[in-house]
């Protein structure tokens, strides 16, 4: 057989060298091409500054823009021949040119400070205040350093490319901010001038303008709980609220900077399922979340010599769902459907597996998506709002989370481990991460057992928490009167007039300008609201501290937060508050929290309400009388009990029965303050009463209220949810008092527009309100005066009510149509004639109709909340289950010949063994029993509710 020859590669024992030799010709060709291009190229020199960070590069470009703008707008008006680039070359030349160049640099910095002045809103007057945005000499030094760096990277860089190598070093400017070595040259001279002469001339601040504090773990828990419990005062979208919770936990856990946490991607998070090898395969898996943080403030252009720019740490499920970061991240992944395998819930994820380790993978398209979607600006706004709602005394920055975490890491880790997590050096930590308030007792360290004790150490731990001095009752909204006063400011009124003028013009440019004006109005109102809230909070703290120092009460201070403006994201506030209720429970697992979060993100609020059923509301314990240990369901019952039973006890001093150490009480007022501060506000009963001034029409009638969704009575200012209720109020209050029997002026026109509008009768009043103050605020005229004669207390006519002064008993209401004669048998059904209504649940017999319906709702309302059996059917040997009141009504009507839930019997019938209630049982006074160790405590009679209402 003949063997054919083919071309085979030549085998060699040195394959690497052989490959390099084959590439030599291509390398020579590439070099020849580049060399020829360099000889003929006129490539322009760099115009933009170079930097390791895009943000710093943008800062250099901005300051160079201001530098050239200063010469174009100011200097060239007097000296048009001055070249701004030549100034820097003169600085490098030295001598007399350098002195003149330094003057231009100083004039630029002074002009930069002056141009930072802006008009700002004032809370004290209607005029605008002038305020500089540059207030610290450190800011001016930073501008000077950025300007010098930008010039060296552009103007001087181009100069260095055009001179010989020996002279290149001459055209260099460098800023040195090191405190150890003293700089020299024109740059250093101007730096020293900023710290001395410029600071004095413009009254620049040398110290930091904020107080460095550290948020402890207790402070973090208080803030996170307020995020959900007080959700109605922290408006944000559903996704932003969940993302804020996640970002907050990551920042406080490792002290990571906000820029490293926000916009965290799925590829930086890994989820594993683990189980101890010794446990059986039927055991649920435990999720472990590995988070990789990419540290910022690093020079990305340098070659990496270590891996300290990345920090990876594991997170396991926590006992408290409020701090369970793994549940938050896994729930977000389930909501986004990010797992490669189908996962519908946390229980589905943690179901038993065959292996003790399972790695969960993401879908490929999810790797570059964010698992924490919130941006830094939104996080910053939410953080400031959260701190405000939580009741902080001073403003707190997110930097406090990093400082607090650094203190915890310093106690638990070595210096190297702490520096690795915080991404800084020991010198930086010792200099910049020490809060002003130390957490240790210097007296104890100095004098040992002679100073302090166990109680002092406990108090030191408590007072180290910032939240120890917070008060959630501090104002967070301006009042309705404040918002109305903002509308009267000249500039706001001018904006409104300009907006009204532009809205008439249909041109696109006019509509675009109208939107700008509307945005300006909204921003101006927001700024004024912030200023007024800051002023109200300052007054609140001064008043509260003054009262506490004088030993006076503080519970009568305003503690209700009412937003006078329309809030955003109202659809999610109720559901978020319900999640806060879930988080406040003692025994809530990760599964319940995860399910509630999933329903929250999916807008399935009904499912959240179902999860909340059976959970106790996060409220204070039941009020208890500490003198006799009786517990009450309502504080007003406890106050009534104290006034009736223990008032004589305060006539002489006595010791508090609940204190371990003797504490003498000197009277009722002293008792109230002692219980309030040491035993809880819910147990404190005070008297005599302090009455609050009622709102009047002058305070209730405002433009915003009349333009709102509520139906406002323009005579007294009261609001109602429907026009029907407004008409009833107008009929039974203002018609009854004879307001329309004589001429009167419209109160709304007098208060709002400062005009007089005379009204003659009810018809003219309704027409005037509809035309001037809004159709929804105009009461309808009644068709009859039956409601006028009706007593609202029981549906009966009032026989004992005294006649109005100056009005006869036959005073009629102005009506639209003539009054009809009332039928005497109206409302009486034929089946009710000669019948009585028998309650099959308790045996009570009364008149059928409305009276029995009231009895069924008041006495047996709670019985219909859960299924029960019909007692009548049980007597006959069969069981019929009733699930609700409607089912009970249908059952009684169908099976027992009744109506409206009652069995109809002839008057006087004994009901076949079912006993009739005695009169004393039917007419017994309403008494509410409170639980107290198995014993009842009745509401004390003799004290009217109005007495207790004023206290509460």
C-alpha cells in the first residue's frame, strides 16, 4: 500500500521560542507604523484635567469655568487685555509678575465668596434674607486646592510640553495640605492668607459646623421601628421603604459608606442554604447571605496590590425580624423572581434538602440589576425625615451610623480587622471616628470605688444613647395657620398671580413657564414649612425643658401630628403601619415578616391585614391604679376611680406603695408627676382639669380647608365627610338657633377676603356658598322640619328641652317645599302589630324594629365575630352553625318565623320556658367591667364624661 505524503508542521523541542520567532515580523511592522505616525501627527494637547475620580474631575472643570467667568464678567470690563491663563505662568516665573498674579488669585477667591450669597426664605419676616453658602475657610481652601490642581493638569501641562526638559520642572504648581511640613511659594502664601486675613475679613468659621455623634444599636432600633410604626409621617414608595431598611442595616452593621451600599447589585450578593451535617435530612435549611461590598474612595487607576477594596461578610437569620437583613434581601429576590429555580416564599426556599449545602444561583439577566435600588439622594431625604419623626433634638447625619459601627468594631475586633472593614487606617480612625461624647466614666477611672456605682454605670449606658433624650411628640408639621400665612407672603402671591396669567395663555412656551412657576411655588412652600417646623421644635424643647426643670407637667403639651398638606404615597401608609405592628410583637418569625413584606411589595394589603389578625397592638399596658392595684381597660375609668375613691388620701402625705425605696407624696399633683415619670404615663391620673380653648370659626375657616375634600360649614368651620351630614348639621344647629331669621354677614367672606357680604335667608345663603366658597360646602335646604324637632339622643321628641331665647315652641325651619303632615303609622310594619321581639340569645323581650336591632348590635356584637350554634335549634336536638349576624338574621326569619334577627311572639307570651328579663336587668345602668386579677372594677358613678374628656 502506497503512503501519500502530506504537509505536517515541523516538530520542535522549543515551542515557546518558536512561537515568538513567528511573531517577530508583525511586531516590527507595528513599530514602523507607530513611528511614522508620530513624525507626522499634530495631536492636540490635553484640554481637560486628569484625575483618578470622575467627581473630582468635574470639580476641576467647574472651578476653571468660574475662573474664566470671573475674568470675562468682571476683570475684562476694566482690563480687557488680561489673559487668565497667563496669570498662572506669572506665578511660576516669580518676582513682580508673581505678586500681581497673586493679587488676581486673591480677588477671584473674594469674588467667589461674595457670589455664593443667595436669597433665602425667612421665617421671621416677609422679606428674603441674604445668606452665603460658603461659611467655612475650609471650603475656600478646598476651592483653591482644586483650582491649583486643575491649572497644573491643563495650562501648565501644555506649557511643559513646549519647553526643554531642564525647564519643565519650573512650570509646576503643587498644593500641599500637610500640617507636618510647611509649604513655600505663591501657592502656600495664598493658602496662609486664606487661613488668616480672608477668614477675619469675611467672618469665616474655622470649626466644624456639626456635632460628631455615633448612633448606638439602641438608636438604630428606635429609628427602624419608627420607619414602620410611624409610616404615615414618612411618605415614600413601597420599594423605597424596604430599600431604606436594607441599606440602613448594611451601613450600621459594618460601618460602610452610603456610596458602597446604595445601588447594590445582585452579583454582589450570594445565597446559600446550609444545615448542620449531624442533623437529619428532614430538618429545614438555614439561609446564609454573603454580601460583597466594593469600597469607594480608592484610586482605581493604580495597579491592585491587595484585595482590601472588597469586603465579604455573611448574614444569617436574626431572632428579631427588625434587624433580619437576610430576610429582607431574600424577600426582595423572591419578589423580583431573581432565583434561577422557582421560589415563591421563604418557606419554599428553606424546605428540607438532601444535601447539607445548596448554592442558590441568580438568573443571568438579574446579575446587573440592583437588589437595593434606592439612590443616595432618596436615602438622605428619608434619613432626615426619619430622625425628625423619631423625635431627635438635633439634626443627625448618616455619618453617625458609620461612627457608631466603628465604635462597636473597635471593641470586638483587632485594629487590622477594624481597618479592613471600615476601609481606612488607624490614624484616620483615631482622628475622625471618635464622637465628641465619650462613653466611659472618667470619674470612675480616676477615683475608682469613691465615684459612682452600679446605678451610675447603668445610667451612663442609658444616657450614651441619643434616643434617651428624644421625644416623639416634638412637632413635625406646621399648623394650618402657618400654611395659610405662607400664602399671604408677597412673593408667593406674586407667584400665584404669574401662574394664573400663564395658565390662560395656551402657547407651549407659556405652559412650560407655568410649570416652572408652579414648581417654584411648591419648593418655596416646602422651605417655609421646614423653617417653621424647626422653629416650632425649638420652642417645644425650650418649653418642655423649662417645665421639667420647674417640676411642671408636660403631658398637656400638643402631641398630635396633623399634616395640613396633602401627603404622597397614602395608599401604602396603612399597610406599612400594619407591618410595624407585626415587628413590635415579641414572637414573630422570619416567615411572617417575609410574607408581610411580599404582600406589601405586591400591594396585597388585605393579606397583611389578615396576618395582623390576632396580634396585639403595640400600645401601652392597661391603666392601673397603683393605690389599690385595680386594672382598667380605659384611662378615663381609672381617672374617675381615682377621683371617687382616693381623693381623700391626698389630704396628707403618704409613701408610694409601688416604689422599693420610700418616696413621700405631698398631694395629688405630686402623685401625678411621680407616677408619670417613674411608673408610666398610662397609670397617671391628674386633677384639677386644664381646659383647652376650642377652635373658633376664625381659626377653622381657611382657604385650604374650603378647597379641600371635606364639606366645611362656612358659619362655624366644622367639617363633615358628606354633604348630607353638612345639611343635617346646618338644619339642627343653625336653623334651630334662628341664624337665618334675620340679616347677617358671611363669616367666610369676612375672615378670608376681609369683605362684607349680607345674607337675607337660608336660600340666599346656600346659593352664595355654592357660588363663592365651593359647591361642596353649600348645604341643601331641608324639605321638612321633622329633623328639627327630633332629639338626636334617642330618636324621641324632646319634651324637657327648654325653648330657645326669643323663639317660640312653634319655630319653623325655612324649607324648600311645604311641610307634609306626618303619618301616625309611618315606620310600623304590619307584622309588628301586637307582637314583641324575643332575643333567642339572651331571652330579652322588647319592641321590634330599631330598638331590637340596637340591642342585637350592642349586646351580642362580639358573639357574631366567631361561629356559634343556634341555642333554639340545640333544644330541638339539631345543631345549626351561625357564622355572622346576617346569617343569624336569615336563620331566624326562615326557621323560627322571626324578623330582623328577633323571634316575633304575641305580647304577654311566656315563650315556652324561655324566661322574660326582669325590668331591673333591662334598665340597668351601663357599666363596664375591667379585668384585675379576676375581680371586676366598675366605672365609678357620679362623675360625668365631660369631666374625664377634658383630662384626656
